């Protein structure tokens, strides 16, 4: 009885087409925002900010970008880590080479550079798809790993290949503490989540989904594959590039090309699969799962071993993470291909019928 739209009448099209047409959903989102803006700073400590909250926000943003490409448009990509690296290094060069460059502008320009790279490596999608497209995007990973490691201009002639940023500020306010970095990332995530939700609900999102479901039929009804596929690569790479810049500027502070290696690409793909393909909410679920699970295993496995008198090494914990990730991916692909987001939707449908039998 709590989650029903009975009596919530819509008298115009804007009211009927709003993102959250049910009042309970709007209340839930308002409560969630209140917790994120007010509740979290009251209870979180520095470890929670640095190890959980900030990585979760940035990874959720990157997963949103990948979900636009893989989940909504159906184009497989294994080069997400490379596009994150393009965003990070481009933002770094804008920030250190242009005097007085605002950090937000540098991050957005890094996203635009990643957009260009994404479109260039997305051109093969006009002729190939599936496994062949995945291999083509994987080439971006190896190319940019080599470029940022060997071409010293990208690292501002750093001898070690490591770059760093400091003294970040926004409108004269320094962004140096964990709380300031959390709010900075949260602002980006909220804006980009709203942008992604509106894009996938608009005509461009319908073109992406038509291309994903049946590209031949989409072409027959007048959707141009070149526009749909390349726009998906462009938007996805922009989101991922901004996330990469935030990962370098805010989370790491100092990084090298290994921070955006192929493991990062697979990690983001796992987030999308576990969280839910074709779901903005699923990107948050997947990011939360992937970020929290290693921390949980690092705490739970040694405690479990102590109960049975077994010493569990760090190597075993690391291998356990990989095995659990692999098992979960197989589980979701077989049992629930749409991931945690689908389970969330099923729960909401059951709540709408409660307390009546299903």
C-alpha cells in the first residue's frame, strides 16, 4: 500500500514524462540526496572517504559512461581504461600548461579530448561488431598505455613517468580535505547522472536502444548507424574521460599510466554486468558492489580464518576477489542478465502488489 500511484493523476505531458512520475520515487530520491549531502558527512571518517565514498562516486560515473555504450547501444568496449587515461592526462596538461586554468574547465576539456579519442576508435563499429569490435577497442588500451609511457610531452617531461597535481581550488576554496573532495565528486556525479538519464529517455537514447536491439531494423526505419554508434562512443567517452580526470586529480593526486591499465577496463565492465546493462541505477549498484566487496573480503576472510584457526594470506585474499568476481559474472549472466538493477525493479513491483498475493 505504500508504493502505489493510485490517485496521482497527470494532467499534462511534462508531468507524465518526468523522470520520477511517482511521488514515492521523488521522496526516495530526495531522502537519498539528503543522506548524501548531510548524513554522510556526519558519520564518515577519513578512511571511508578515501577508500569507499570517493572511489565509488568516480567509478559510478565511469560505469555510467560505459553503460551508455554497452548497455544502451550494444557496442562492446574493452578500452575504457584507455579513455580514462586520455581524460586524466589531457586534463593534467591543460591544468599545468595554461596559467590560471580552473580545475573544472580542465576536467571538462579532458573529457572532450577523451571524446575525440573515443570517436576515432569507435569508427570500426560502423563495419564490425561483437568480439571483433571488442578487439578493436582493446587496441586503444595498448596504444595509449604505450603513448603515455613513452612520449614524455604527455607527462610534462617527467623522468619517472609519474605526474601529480596539487593546490586544487574551486572559486577560491581549496579542495584538499576528504570532505571537500567528496562534495566535488558528488557534484559531478549528480549532474552527469541527470544528463545521462535525460539522454537515454530522449530521441538519441531511443536510437541507441534501437541499434542495440536490431541494427538492421533500425536502419530500415531511418536511424543512421553512423550517427547512433558514434554519438554513443562520443557521449560514453566524455563521461569516462571526466571520470578519469577525477580519478587522477581527486582520488590519486599522483599517478602513472599503470593506474589506467587493462585491469581498470575489465573492472568497469564487471560493474556494468553485475549492476545491470542499460540502467543508470545499475551503474551505481555495480560500482558500490565492486568497490565494497574487496574491502569486505579483506576484513571478513582473515576473521573467518581466525575462527577456524587458519592463517589466510594476502595473496589468497587477492585471488579470492578474482574468483568471486568471475563467479558472480557467470551467475548474473545465467540467472539474471540485467543484474542488480533488475532485482531492484522486481522488488519494487512486488512492493506495489503487497500485501496481496503475487
